[in-house]
C-alpha cells in the first residue's frame, strides 16, 4: 500500500463478505420476515418513506391509500426488481436488526478481514465501510461475525445517503467526512464501475476478486487482490 494512504474504504458484498451471504441469507430473510415486521410494530418513519416512494414511483400501480398488506406487495415488488430504494433499504435494515438481535442472523466476513482491520488499525489507518445496504445493516453485520464484533475497528459506515457508488461525488463527500483528501483514500471493491468512479474522484483503488464474484473488466494498471492479506 502506498505510504500516503490515510484511510481505507471497503465495499461489503463481494469484498468483505461473500455475495452468497447477501443473496442466499439476508435477502430471503428480509422477504420471509417482512410481513411479520410490518404487522407487529413498524417504524412509522420508514412506512411514511415507503408510501412517499410508492406515490412517486411511475413504474408501480398507484396506491394513494396504501394499507399494510398492499405495502407488503409493493415492497416485495421492489425486492423483485432489486431496486436500491432508500425506503426498502431502511426497512430491510430494521427487519435484519431483529434477526441479528435474536441471534438468527450472523454477519459473514472472509477469514482475512479481521486480521487486516487490526493491522490497518495498528498503523493508524482509518477504515470505513461504503455499501448500498443501510448504515444500520452494516453495523449489525460487522458486530455479529464469527470473528467477534469488528465495529470497534471501523470508524465510519457510509450508505447511499452519501450518494450512489458509481458517482465520483460520493467519494469526494466521504473523504471529506473521514477527514482526508481523495488521494489519501484507498477504495476496495469488487465492481469495476465503482472503482472507476472512485478513481475519477482521485482515490486510489484496488479490485477485490473473491469466490463467486462476477468477472470485471478493469484497466491494466488497477491492482487486483484476492484477499486482504495482500494489502499491507
Ligand atoms: Mg460489492
């Protein structure tokens, strides 16, 4: 790693965590427990946010007076379309929160993640997460891993409220919050389009190739790693 790196920004799915955990564990869990969550004691602000999104969603059937069962159907349609809607992300975070607290869900990270976080932490490098999952969902994932609570080694959790991952502006914003320049920020991700955006913002980038990841096309000068052991 270059000496001028002050902070590392990590993607989750396909980088710290197997993509299969998200698609085979988290998403099915949210879908299976959604109805029960909305029936029991839903958070009012997320319900209002979803209703507003529904009213603004031109691709969905209009539903001005959405009732709870209708809202379930709408949320399921968002999941079917893999929409990264803020309301859906927040709702999923709340459903997962219950699962993590009940011990039914445990965050999955690759075996090299904890040693790397400790190594970087010791060197005084700040490590933050940037994922399209909500900041709450990120905290829950990293606090319940088989390697213990990793949130003490992390100094920030950024989600789409900082902007989308394919926009350069998001990386400028995040660097400013972390308190370093984009040139001092190393972004690690499994998706070439995200690395391109970070690079145009001036960040240093590394492509992470994990088992189960989709093949990516990156320019020849982008560094590729298979585990965090390679990032010293
Ligand atoms: Mg990813």
